[in-house]
C-alpha cells in the first residue's frame, strides 16, 4: 500500500506544477548523424509556472487489481484511473532503464479536435506511462496508441520525439473532438544519418502508406479527415500537418525558427528557408474557410522534416544548440533596442504587443521566440548508446532553468535514486529552497540578465569547462561500470548511481559559490576585481557602451547636454 501511494504522489506532484508547458523544443539525432554513434533527443520544457525538477519512477512490481491514478500534466486535474501492469520499468526524467527516451512539443492544431468527453489520457500521462511500460521506440508508439484508443485522448495536438539506442521517431497526434474517442496520428522514423526537430508546430506532411518499417499511422488518419470534411483528395497526397495543423505566421516565426536555428548550425543550405521561418508562408492557392483542404492549399515553402548534417554531432553540440538566441542572423536578439544597453537576448512576455507607428496607426508586433528562453523549467539531452549494456548506456544530461546559463549534468537512467538538489519536492514554484537546483540556477541567470554582455561570458566559460569535464568523467565511469558489470550488475548500478547523484549535487554547491562571486564582482553597476596587498579592489565603471549612449542622445537630443568645458 505504501508503494502505491508513493507513485500516486509522484504523479500528483509532477502534474500540479506544469501548467501551460507549451513552448518547447525537441531536436532528434540518429546514430549515423552523431559523433559517437549514439541516438540523442533534446527537450526544453518551457513554462512560466513549471518548476524544474527531475522526475523519478523506480522499477516496481504491482499486485493484480492495482489501479493507476491519471492526472493532467498541465493542470494537476484528476482525470480517472486505469489498471496498472504487473511490472513497471525504472524511469529517470524522460528516459528509462532500456535507454528509451520521450520528449514532446504541443502544436495545438484544429481547435474543433481538442476535446472529447470521457477521455482521460493527456499527453504527459502518455509519456510517463509509456516510459514505464516500453523497451523500444516502436513499443512506446504502440503503447501510446493503445492507451488513446482505449481511454480517449484528452490533450491538444502533440508532437513526440521517441528514441531508443537504434532508432529515432517523430509521432504526431491530434484528438477526434467531441462525439468520437481516441486520436489520429502518424509516426515516422528518421532515416539513419539524418537529423530532425520540432518546436510547437506539426511537421509531418505527406507520408508513405505502405512502409511499416519506417512509417506507422492510425488506420483512420486519412479517412477521419475526409469524413469530417477536412480534406479532399487522394490518400497519397494527404499531409498530416497541412490538414490538422496548417502552418501560419506564428507557426513559422515562433516555432519552426527554433528547428531552423539548429539545422543552420550543421547544414550550409538552410538560408534558403530563412524567409519561411520569418513567417512568410506561401501557398499555391489560399484555403477558403469551411472548405476541405486540398493539396493546392498546402504551404509550399516549408523546411523538410529531416536533413543530412554536414558534420557529425556531439552531445556537447546538442547542449549548445539549446542555447541559441538567433545569434548571427538579422533577428539576433542582442542587436535591437529591446536588448537594452547590455545586449540582453531575452524579451519579457507577452510575446505579441500593440504599438503605434510613426503615422499614429496601431499595429501588432512580436518578440522573437528563440530556443533558449528565461522560462525554461528543465531541459535535457537524452543519449542512448547501443554499444553498452542498457544499465550503463542510457544517460539523461539534465539541467534546470535557462539552458544558456545552466549546466547539463549526467544522470545514468538505471540509477536507483536521483540527486537531492533536483528531486521532486525540494522546493516549488512559490516555495523557496536554498538547496534546490532550480532556485540556485535561477539566482545566477536572473542576475546575469541585469548586465548580460558582462556577466554571461563568465558563466558560459565555466559552463563549457564543466560540461567538457563531465563528458570526460563519463568515459571513465563507463569503463569502471563495465568492469563491475561483468561480475556484479547490481554493484555496477550502485556505482553509476553514486556518480550521478554526487556529481549533480556538487554542481549545485559550486553554482552557489558562483552566484556569490558574481554578485560581489558586479553589484551596483561596478566591476570589481582583487587588488592584492591593498584594502580596496580594482574598480571599473563601464557604463552603458558607446552605441547605447548614442541612442540616448538621438532620442533625447540636448536634454542631457552639458556646456562645453563644464565638468
């Protein structure tokens, strides 16, 4: 009875603090595209009210008749109960003991398909239940599909990244609306040697109808659209995204641009899609409201679902992809007036806003929505390594808060416990904990936001050094664990658990020290450095920078002008 209560409590805590986690980013890397032959997926769970913590579901045996409570991940609302299976697998974060990992982004899609009475399977429950019941990506797809068929689908349109040591898949889902049960969906395997991504916009368009090795889909994914008057045309021409979630300005500018930002780092041919990701979506023929969509209505300048990178991608590359602010493009968030004097690549919400132009006319404007954002609860890189035993091969590189100012720490996914600093229950969104990683990293990042171009470079240098060091450490821990595994598997798991826990907790302690150092150095607008042998430190007052002073004069003219020769 105690074990059953514990799991229910974990689910409740998990769901209560994840309201509106809909601004997310997933990148998918196949074995043939990675530097070491691993498969990798990334996930940033972005929400202004999501508390970053590391979820943990220990492997368990369950008595016949045990029921599992289902809570909606976004709100904590109790949805119902389903029968528990006899055995569930060990899950750390979004990866299990068999190196299966699942991430998600919400794309919404047609509002008429969002809700169905009686449905109890929301997308968060599908993820964490599938991780506890599946060993491979293909098995997870089946588990998710079966759960939706049996218990109904409660959420909006979702894209899932599903990867195991050998394959990486995108699965896109949308409900059937009122009056029908379940969802329509399609899942595509990323070809080996290629990479993909999604970020709150459905990306699967047309797909092969007779290639079950590489494409699996709901039997009625096309016939349902035809029956509902959503699509008219040949089955072979059917596009999941263009029918169920057509891309518009926001879908391109706020979502697809995140995928493009990663693609452009590894493929020199991506600038031809820049006009598209700025929101300029084109069609051969515009779709008329209340008419079925045809292939002539599809967006015709979209990015491909996957691309072949020009170079192999490392786990550290993946971490840095998650830190992008559109640097080096004309939308570089450091370069417009919204960045202020310290080139801050963040914009406080709302995402869109109204203002008058020079003619006094009111228009709607937008902020950019880059991959790295201040409201990230947690993010991870899941790395599955087929050449190692499952107990050693699976690593979730985990971080909390804004990825650009955080550090990814390695957690082996057969670990039998998680670091106290990242554990569920150590603090909440409105409950401070000095020992919680989420609050420690937020202290540093929010201080960096005050003078970003001065403070962030120091953080980034330490961040990169630590991650390089962790990557080297993992190689040594792998070697030691493999030796132990040959004679005592349980001891090997204990060994990698201790490393995962101790390394992560030590990182948080070091980050506390970093905050104290940065605060002393940069408080009050000054920059202070040690001055050995003297009572006072060296002092610099860099001010705002010449470019920003010029902007002040341009706006205020002679308001602050001093007479010549005045001091």
